[in-house]
């Protein structure tokens, strides 16, 4: 009877983990398709409305390492429930008829939920059989990406028929459902663990990450206030360097920098960073191109909802790749899988650069991107967790997700900068044209191809590791610390 009950609990646990990861990703993505509607509804500029997306990414990046450390300790269930409660409260703020500032606070609270993805992986690794946990972790990683593809069209459809409150209302409903799901299904962490949070280190890291992501999102700062941007960049570097030095000395680090320096982990994070730049760059290029009006001399003038449908192939093929990757990974080393996935994403860039004369071609390019991103994100945990102790799963993957968030933000910023260089010379209206010329998109695609080429080479250089041959030592002394062999 005990075996039957455990099997039943495991069967219920997997969809619960997937659902929670999907919800937090989809809700965090609600900012992107609603930016124009927010600007109109609240009578703010588009730059101000952009913060409904940026602030969610910022809070998620800052919260992720803290949640990862808490998730490595004995209070993981409480951490998950408390975080979801914050997300639900934030969702309520986005629905209530409150000023724009309250909406930003709500979006920041929703972004905190992005840190839960790594915790879902920790739960899967602790409470599922080894073979099942690897496939589940890969799918959790993929679901955190394809949630964007589901959130965009739903948000666009609800906004067209019921306004932005309807779209945010969906966020409140699904986050409440995720909280109830976690309440019913999340098991407690295994006994004998301890995870002390380095509060000072968390604050320094938060400051450094905030400045990095702020500078990446506020591209206008570099063109209009270069001196200020440079000073803030220097401060960010100093904060992150100071944080790294502090973590190396700490007996209870927020992120074990020594473990991060393991060749497999360090290489995987570099590949994630550069690859994240390329992946998000293509995602933003295609969606922006699809919504550009015909008056620009190109583009299709799609509505928010229809443009969101362009992401459906991204989500569908991303999920398919996520299901296939663990099986392929049984025959091919994870580094080779990462490299192959990066090449597939590069192929999506090539398609976009060479063929974008009709909407069908955008669908194809987005599908190729989705398959490559799904395969890449599904293979990534295998590289890191192959040398990571079970107890450090959440902490190790949370750092990888911070790296991914920074890469995505830079990808979005680089895309904006490249397109900005081609703005003002578009066809149709001459000088002062509000849209970039068509060639700027080709230039941005070439930048993406270069990023994915670097990612592929970095992935191929990763060492072939296994827990038996190259492990990071288990934490000792109950400090939650790991060391390289």
C-alpha cells in the first residue's frame, strides 16, 4: 500500500510542479503585450508603461538567488507558499482600480514568482525517482519558457474584449489556483538540511543586479545621459565584484561561488548568458516586426492578439523539444545537445534574415526558435546537476536563472539599440520615420547569429562530467555550502 500511495503522490506532484512553473512564467510575461494598453489606460508614456515588464524581470532576478537558498533548506514548502501568496497579492493589485504606481508594485510582486522555477526543480529531484526527476526537471525548465508563448495571446485576446483589467484578472485567477495547488501538493524538504540566508550578500547582489538590468532596459540613458550610464555601470561592477569577494569569504554564502567556478557549471552559465541574449533577441525581433504597420514599408500591422498567436508555434514546438530532449540525452552528451540546440536557434535567425515577406514565414521562424529554445533549456539542467549535490539543486539552478534573466534583458536591449540605429531612415515618410528600416532587422539577425555561434562553441567546450567522476562535494557542517573537488 505504501508503494501505491507514493506512486500516486508522485503522479500528482509532476503536474503540480509543471502548473506552478507555467503560471509564474505566464503571469510574469503579461507585461509585454499590454504595454500600449497600459500607456493608454493610465495616460503614461510608452517608456513608463514598459516598466510593467521590466520591473517584473528585475524583481524576479533579485528574488531568485534568495529563494534558491531558502529552497535548499528545511523550510522549502513554507518558502513556496509564501512566495505564491506574494504573487497572488501582487495580482490583486494589478486588477484593482488603483493608480499606476500600485500597478508597478503589483507587477514587481508577480515577478518574485519567477524564482520558484528553481525550487520546483529541487522538489522534483528530492521526491521523484532518478529517471523520472531528470525528465521532469527538463520539462520544468522548458515550461518556464513556453509560458511566455501562452501568456501573450491570452493577454492580447482578453485586452481586446475586456481591457487590461480582464487580462490581469486572468493572472489573479491562475496564481490563486497555483497557490491552492502548492498547498495541496508540495511536500516538505528532506530532514537534516540547513540554509542560512546571507542577508547582507543578498542586498549587495540585489543592488548590482538592479543596476545591470536597469541599464539594459533603459537604452535611452546611454544615448542621452552617457556619463550617468557609465557611472552606474561602474557602480554595478563594483557591487558585483564586492559581492563575489564576500561570498568567497562567507561560511554561509547566498550562492557558492566556488561551486559556480566548476568548469561544467561555469561553462554552462556562460552558454546560458550568451544564448539567452540571442534567444530573446529573436523573440523580440519577430514580435515587433509582426506588429509594425504597413506604412513603414514592411511589417504586417498585426493586432496584439494576432501577434501573440505568432508565439503559438514557439510554445508548441518548445514543449515537443522538451519532451524529446531527455530521451535524446540518454544517447548524446548534454554539451553536444546544447551546441546542437544553439545551432537550431541560429537557423531561426537565418530564416528570419532571409525570408520574412509573409506571416507564414514568421510562424516558421518562431517554430524553429521554439524548438531550439526548448531543447536548449531542457538540456541545461543536465549539465549543471550532473555535478551538483541533490541538496543544492535549487541554489545552483537559481543562479543559472539569474544569468538567463540578465541575458534576456541584454538581448532585448541589444535588439532595441540595433533597431534604433536604423530609425529615422525608414521608407515611406522620410526623415523622422518612427520605425526602423527593414535592413536594421537583418543587422540585428546577424548579431543574433554571432551570439548563437559563440553559444555553440562554448557548449562544445564544456567538459563531459558525471556525478561519479566530477562531483561538487556535498555541503558540510550544515552550512549549505559546496566546494569544488
